[in-house]
């Protein structure tokens, strides 16, 4: 898992999950959709995840 975090395309979104931000189809306050998978966003990781996007 640590080798993926060195790559800028990967971001930790939950204690158990890192995701490739280039593969995200959609997301909301609680989860990310990648292909047909729903990945939860942990409350401790939400702020760091959202910093990867310009949501203004």
C-alpha cells in the first residue's frame, strides 16, 4: 500500500483504501464510485481527499 501513496495519482480515502484519482467516476460526501465499486470516504481523510479537486 505504501508504494501506491508515493504516486501522486493515489490518495488515501479510508483506513483501508487508497484510490487512483484518475479512475474516479463520481463522489459525494460519503463515498467514491470507481467503475462499479463504491469506496467509503473516512471522516479523517475527507478534507485531504477534497484538496485534490478545485470545487469552487
